[in-house]
C-alpha cells in the first residue's frame, strides 16, 4: 500500500471512530482495499474501528465502575464513544486511556443532571492510580524516635506514591461504595453532604477511607510539601483552641504504612 493510500485508510479509521457521517469520511476507490472472499474493504476496516471503541469502552468500564453504575449501560456507552472521539488513545497500556475522563465530564451535559460525576470520576481515577503505583518501604520509626519537639515542627513527610486525596461537595465515597448494588436499590441523599476521601493501597487491595475536614487539610498540606509545624499553625489560626489530634493521626498513617520518608526542613536545603 502506497503512502497516500495508507494516509487515506488512517483518515477513514479516524472518521469512523469519531462517528462522523459517511458523507464526511474519505472515500476509497476500488484499488486501495480490494474485497476479500466477497467482503468489501470498507466493511473489513469497519470491524477494526468498532473494535477500538469496544476496547476503550471496556477499559473505561473497568476503571469507572461507579460512573457506569450511576449512568447505566447505554448512557455510559455513549459517554465512552464521545470520550474516545475527544481523546483518542495514544498509549499501549489501555489502563491509561481514561485519565482525561474527570476533565471531560466537567464539560459534559451529563454533569448538568448529575453534578457529582466529575468528582466521582476523580475518586475512581485515584483508585486506579493507587492500584498501579509502585509501593516504597514504609518509614522506619526508629529513625525518627530521637527527634526533639522543635525538630518535629520542622519535618516534612513523604507519602507512598499510591496515596491520594479527593475532596468533594458530594458524598462520592458513599456513591462509590454502592457501585455493586442494583441502580434501583441505591438511595443516597447527595444534598449538603461533602466528603473527603483518603485512597491508599493495602497489599493488593486499594482502600478508601473518609476523613474529617481537619485531617484532610493537614494531609493535603503535608502532601504539598509544607512542614508539620506550618500546617498545624495554619489550622490553629482557624480553629482557635480546639485540639489537633496530630499524634493519633500520625499513628494511623504509620499503621497504614503511608509514610515513606521524614525529613527535617533544615536538612533538605
């Protein structure tokens, strides 16, 4: 097949994947793709174009279980086709194909009816990332046991690559946890129920836990690279004399093996 002919085939495949009208698709002459065993060349290419859409839809359904459950099979199939047209995959790994879905949903008409969809998709993509991320050895507590109180205020924590945080104005954790139920059985009040979620891997399992606002803000600041003292000082200015249970939180993080490194701010300069 000559270079111009190959380019024409590629244009045709692109047009079919994007569901463009046949009148807008490149037209073949009889010599470019000859019939084989009575099957026209365009018909044979159509199978490959449809197969691409099926594989993208399957890849998205594997990652976005809750989004699919909320939308239903037909609406999710339409979403997958629209997404495949807007974001053609250039990756060999199909698990990466859905990384733009949260952004895509922000401008989707579906979000007008279901405004929690982008945040739900962000949660599910964070879960996918956690599953595929490489884990590091967790923090050796003996190495930080000798730190003084002043030194603790200056430490910066490094967390597992699999750990993620997602905050939403909607109860996305509850919606995600209902993904295995039938759509008729799900009855979740979504109004005025914000949720903040910690995502992390535990062995081969990805776990999601709800966080209160204070712990989420502390973790969010630490992940961003702020010192423990700076984060706690910021919260103290907001909540006044309310106690910040940082010791209990730290124990929980180490129990879940979320922390991999602990550096004094002075030593990192």
